[in-house]
């Protein structure tokens, strides 16, 4: 077990070192020239893609998480960009940024429940001072199972310098307190790292405004991306959750699938799926009725694959 943890930690460090390097000292002359330009922390263009490499815990699964911008639209004379996150094509937001590094989402799901789905809600305000708190609706969605409370408190923790893909840029650390989520958002590149508790995901490749950075592994023809070539288990959403959450997975061929939930002592508390399924993508609702708050693990088993992920129940 200790060897496994060491391997995971070393691999994460290697990924981080390949493309992202925190800088302790940046020459004054560079800073003077840098701040003469307009800083943009939220690049948005149709065709943009960000790939993040993630090492799961406690398993050994390495995942590539993809965020992409597929189209744009005008609402109330403001241009919004459709951002599709790594879970599936229903996990989306319509976003825009202004010249002061304030970003917003179109409230197409009426998250604030004001009866208007054409207004907008705040995401980030990255021109504010360090240790400043502001309202955010980042990662606020309504799933098929239940509405997700939308309002979060975002805390701007610090600003620092980073070298990424050979560029030296400023980045800001933001913590979204209610969902225990931390992001490092870099000028020119957007989010370069995100973390929920201890697992971390690092930006390892991107296409931004038509220019490629790093290495991309998920850019294939659209038809080739609909069904993956291997069994995949995705993070549940929402997480943390109460009382229910959605678990998603995909299988490339027809096979027997077992989806189970375990507590921290390794005891099985639910069997959600145990049957032969055709190839495709699946979503399963997990209701925590009768369970206490704490960490749980959900496991996907096939004949040749065993995948495990962690989720947090808060009551």
C-alpha cells in the first residue's frame, strides 16, 4: 500500500513538473512590461479545449478530464460560450467574460429561481484583492435527480507566478468554500489546476484561440469520442452530496457490469447494478437514505476491470 501511494505521488509530481512550475522570483523588468498589457484570466473561443490529467485515489486509475467550448450564442446582446465539462454533454455552462476579468454564466436553468432564464449569474471576479470573498455560481447545475443549491462563497487566496508551457504568467488561487473545491487560474490559460480535498488535476494540454499547448490525447473525430475504447467510471455529481447523487460510467462492449457502494471499513452498503449491459454511457442515481455522513467508495467491476472512486455524504 505504501508503495502504491508513493507511485501515485511521484507520478503526480512528474505531471506537474512537465508543464507547470511555480516561480519564486520574477525580474522586476519583466513584471513592469507584463502589467502594461491587458490580463485575461478567462479565455473563451469556440474550439478551445483543455485537458487535465488526474490520478485517482485510492485506486491507480489515471484519467484525462476534458473541457471544451463547442459553440457561442447571443442573449440580450451579450455573447456566451458553451463550455462542456468532462462528465458528459449535459454537464454544461454558458459563460462570458468582461474586460475586468469578471466572468458570468447564463442562468438558463434558473438557478436563482427568479423566473428568468435569460439573466446571468457571477462566476469569478479575478481583479479583486487577495483574501477577498465574492458570490459565485461556479459548478452550479441542476441534475435529473434534484436541484443543486447554486450559491457559493469564493475566496481569492493569493496571487503568484507560474511557468506553464514555457510562458511566465500570473495565476490566482480561488477556493469555493461550500463545495471544498480549489482552482489555480492563470492569465492567458484559464484553470491550470483544480483540487477537491487531496486529489489534484493538472493542465497537460490545451488548444486556446487556435494555438496548441502541450500534448493532447482526446482530440479525435467526433464519432470516435462517443463510445470510449475502455471502461470508464466518472466522478459522481454533485459531490459532496445530500441525499442523492448521480454516478456515470461507460463501457465499450456488451458485458456484465457490477456497480457497488462501500463504506470506509470496506463494507458493501448498496448494489446499484448487477447485470449484462450493452455498450454505451450509463447514469445511476444513488440515494443515501439510511446512511450516515462520511466518505464512501463506489466501485465498477467488469470481467477485466475494477475502478473505484470516492464521494462524500454530508447531512
